[in-house]
C-alpha cells in the first residue's frame, strides 16, 4: 500500500467510477475503482483504503450490505461514504442504518468531495486551488 492517502470508489456505472477515480488521482490520492458491491469488499480488503465511497444501488451486493461487510473486515477504512443519485438522497434511508459515515449526492460536486476528503483523511496532498 502506498504512503499516499487512498480511496476505493465503487459504482456500477463504470464511467462514473472511473471519472471519480481520475479526479481523485488528479487531486493527489491513490484511488481504485470497483464496479459492484462484491468487488468493493474485495478492493477494500486488498487496498486497505482510508476512505471508501460506495454507490447505494449496485448489482450482486448493494452499497449498504457492502459497507457493513467492509466495516466488519480486518482493516476497514476510517470513513465509508454513500454515493447516490436517489431523489431524496439527503433523507435517512432505513436500509442504511449505521453503514455510512457520510453521504455524497451523485454526481459528486467538487466542493462536497473536498469536504468529505478533508473530514475523512485530512488536507489534500496537492493544493490544486492556487
């Protein structure tokens, strides 16, 4: 594992996952993509990220179930965030329970992503604002 802060992004929309991974890379983070809930669990076990960002609605294993399995693993990330395009994404979801520490609306806005990263990991490794 790299000494750089790391993130696992899981979304069954490959373009969305890959785009978010590319953005995180441009911001100075090591990031990997997973394309379903089972891949997310495996990626978190292998990569031991500082942060996991999981789409809620994914095949094979939804984001809530994946978050619970990741949290129960040997090296869970300090923060697990949900990523959702659901219409009422900011209202509590009964199925989420305590699976997630934070939420992002889809598509993730840069300011929301920066805020999440700052809370979850700390200051950005690269200050791309100036």
